[in-house]
């Protein structure tokens, strides 16, 4: 099994150009993420699987 390289395009095996990488980073869809809050303020966005991982650290994080 080979690892997926996030810096490569789906169309070919060439590395993404810097501008392609910027476009990919800016083409996000927040409906696939959960807000990450501290002091009742959203400070970022995380994927649901990572929220499940954080839930295992009950002494540090509260996942709702």
C-alpha cells in the first residue's frame, strides 16, 4: 500500500505547483468540518474523526 501525497494532484503524479496548492487550500467546504472552540470562541475547524480522537482525552477536551 502506498501513502497518499497531499502535494500531488489527482490528475497525475506531478507535484502541485505553489498556486495549485493555494487554490486547493482555499477551496474548502466547512460543512465537512466541526468548529474547534476555546472560551466559547471558534478558533479553528477540525474533521469529525479528529474530534472523536480528542474525546478520548476527557481530562483536556470536552467534545459536544
